[in-house]
C-alpha cells in the first residue's frame, strides 16, 4: 500500500496535498468493507438481536482493551518491528481464530485485534515524523478510533488537533478512551455480526480483521499528514479545505 509522503517544512500551496489525502481517505474502505456496507441492513438487524448483556460485554472488553493497548504502546521501541504486512497477517490470524468459535471466541480476540490496530496507527504517526511515544501523540493515536468507522463512514477525520502538545494526564487519557470506546465497540460489534451473515460466504473473520486494520491505518495516515499541514497553514484552513474535498458532489436535477 502506498505511503503518505512526508510533508515538507514549508508548503506554498497545500491544496494538491489536501486533495490527494481526500482521495486516499475515500479509498480507505477496500472491497471487503464495501461488501459489508452493502449488507449493512442485514448486519444491523443481527446486531439488534444480540442480547444487551453481550453488547455490554463487547463495549466493556473494548474499553479495557484500549487501556491495555495504550499501556503496551508505552513500551515503544520494545515492540518488535513486524514489517509493513506483519500486522495485517497477525490480524488475519487472530480474526480466523476468533471467528472459528462464534461470538465467545470473537469477543476474546478483540483485545489482540485492537492492540494490532493501535500498533499500525503508531506506525502512521512515525511515518509523518512524530514520536509515537510522546504522550500527546499517543493520545492522538487513540483518537483515530473515534474518527469514523469502516461500517458507518462519516467525515472520518474528527480532528481536534489543538490537544496536541498539551500535557496529557491520566484522567485526560481515560476521558479519550471513554469517548472513543463506544464508537469502536459498535463497529467491532457489527464486525462480529458480519462474520455470521450467510451472504458474506467466504468473507471470514480473517478478511474482516485485515480490512478493519487497513481502514484505521489509512485514516491515521491521513490524520497525521493533515496535522503536519495544519502546523504550517493553520488548523481551520486545512480542515475546512479537507472537509470540502471529501464532501460528495451535489447532484442537481434539471
């Protein structure tokens, strides 16, 4: 997959780069996720049939997994380099193992999947020239999980960049986790239900895990590239230009 090029220190006109990032974001959903989205109604109906205790369990596991993954991320350089495709293969393996045993094993594999996704988000921050072990960068990595989902794409880049470089305290991290966990849990819950949709056939937990990881990695690459541009041109101009670039064209009837 293409890498987002490093943003130069001074860019006279950011419009071409913003346009390229908008295209990249629009392409974040691969064929697997597009197929899942076409079957969204079926997935949502199945999610509605899941007992409330199980839905609550998914959210609880997700929040705890985010907290644990944040701690693992603090190890920084101690985490072995998995290479560009290593996290995808690892996510596929955990997804296959989780999907093989139904909902129970699928929920059990969520912490591993979340940790792998956060690992790739950290790598995206490093690609953009940020230190992923800086507390504020780690906080921004967590926020990627709240920036849209592959099953319900909104603007995708809910960028509150102004938190960058502020002192990130423990309570602040907990607040971020509490805000993104429900959205991520809903997406992961839909993923678990998608694995049970008969029409998906050969689309296994492995394929879905790889698709989720790829989606969040692309969103992270776009997010951190926009942050670089915002440092030079200001937050509002960059975000306004990006929002305009990703806005669907208005179709006017004659």
